[in-house]
């Protein structure tokens, strides 16, 4: 066991977040023997060295799997010499065999899987059978990942961060991040305020944030969700909830936030030619852009804009249909650090044992304690707002 890699290269990012995660890890994980390990599936973005560095002080990180649509070359360069960093294709991640291969090869006494996107779900039964009691369980970080684990009967405990109220606070920031990236890309190709109607697909936590942000940005917002209860909330929140075809037919801009595959080629038949489409999900699932490229003529017009001729309609896909806020790093600030801290506490719960197989919310008592510490660390009581912290450690 090492003391973990240095993060001097990323001290500029925000050392206060590193210090907060280190404090939480020391309280919950303490120092574990060498036989305690983790495999991490994650976005390799500029906030991730802090989490990985802190985690490595308490657990052996056997593998880091970089999610292909959300990697920063600088972070990959940082990670590769410190951890066994693997850059699989998205198809390889979705298949899960590469994850199973490396988990099954572990000799750790106890091992946990940190998953961002539900990629371990397809092989979970096989992994659990091979590792037996040494496999303590999974910490899953996203709503879309939760859906994948819900679709199976997990043979081990799976702690789902999307069931934590702190995840709702993080989700509230995704809408502004998504619209920022959409409008930055559109302005880069010469559009300003030409779009009027924005159709949001999905009205979960993220969909609601996207819709509210779009309304504040001046769009006429239409929303569609398959869930009748959510459609009721759409109307109660002052939005319109027309039928799906109507919502898509009127859209100048489609913002998909269902956490699932939400748009199909045949949808183009009743859409306006010239409409733009973007994913605000946390995972590359809303559009099957690779299949679209194989089926229809697709031309790249700019770095993050592709034109597709689908059923005689010209449609424009932003960021190849991937989560558009990842084009700008998907930085959610210290709110993300709060969720990461809960993940560290969840790892401790799994390593202790005692949780039955199945889906679980993070510990409420741990969450309240972490939240109290987070508020103390990040919120100035005199102003009620974020504390000022220098970006460079003095």
C-alpha cells in the first residue's frame, strides 16, 4: 500500500475539495490493509484526480476504466503512470467482459466496484460467482446506472447515489451546465437567439433542471415524459406536456434527459428539418449516434456539430449525441465533491459487510454528518454563500 499519488499538478483545481475528501476518507475508510481494493469506472475529467488520490490512500486501486466519451487527455496522462488505466471503447464497457476480466483476476481479500453508468450490471452475476464473498458490492453514481442495476437482480449490495437527496442538489446544476454548452456550441457556428421552442425529453431530476433553465433562457419549453405522475408535475410546474409527436414536431431544439435511449430514427419523420438535438443525460444513451452514422448520411460541420439526413430531414446533433455538458468538462463544483464524499462513506459500508444483496440508498446518518461537514467547509455563515478559496495552495 502506498500513500497515494501526489496531486500537485492539480492543486490549481481547488485544494479545498481535496482536503475535504481527505477528511471524509480518513473518518470513514481509515487506513486499510493491502488486501482491500477497488476497481473504478469513471469519467477522467479534471475533478477526478482529487477523488482517485484520496481513495488510493485507503484502498489499492487495481484498475481505472476511463469512460470514452468523457476523458480529458491531461487527466489520462496524469492517471496512466499512477494507476493501471484502461481506455475501453463504449461497446466494450457496455458488454462488460473487460470489467469482468479484471475484477475476476483480483487477489484482494475484499474488493468494491465504483461504477459511473451501470457498466458492471451486465456481468454482475458472473463477477459475483467468480469472486464469491471477496466481492463486497458496487457503488453506482448515476440515475442511468441505477436503471441498469434495477433491470437485474443484483447478487451483491449495490449502493445507488441517485437515491441520495444530495444527488438532487447536484442534478439541479446539470441544467445550467447543459444549456451553457449547447449555447456555446451554437454561438460558435453563428447562432444567437434564433431558436424558440425547446422540447425536453424526460422530467426526472435532470430533466426538470434542464426545463427550468431553458425557460429562464427564454425558450418556449415543451416536455414529454412517459410517466403519468411526472406529466402531472410538468403541468403543475407551469410547463406544457403535449403528446410526444407534437412536442418533437414543434422543436427547434431537443434536449434529451431520460437516462435511456429516448430518440429513434423514425422520430425524424415528424420533426422539423433544421432542428438541433443534444443530450443532457449523464451517460451516452439518449441517441445511438454510431448506428445513425452507419444508416444515414452524416457530415461533420464543426468540432461539435454533425448534420444527418434522416428520412429526408436535416437534423443537427451536438457533441455526437454524447452528454453535451462533457464538452466543457461537466464541472459541477463542490456539489460534486459532496456526492463523491458520500461514495467514500458507501465504500466503507460495503467493506464492513452486513448489507443484503440488492439496491440500497446511501446511509442517511453518514449523509447528514457529511453534509454538515460540507456546509462548514464550503459555506461562509456570514454570507450564506460559498467560501472564497484560492486556487493555488500557498
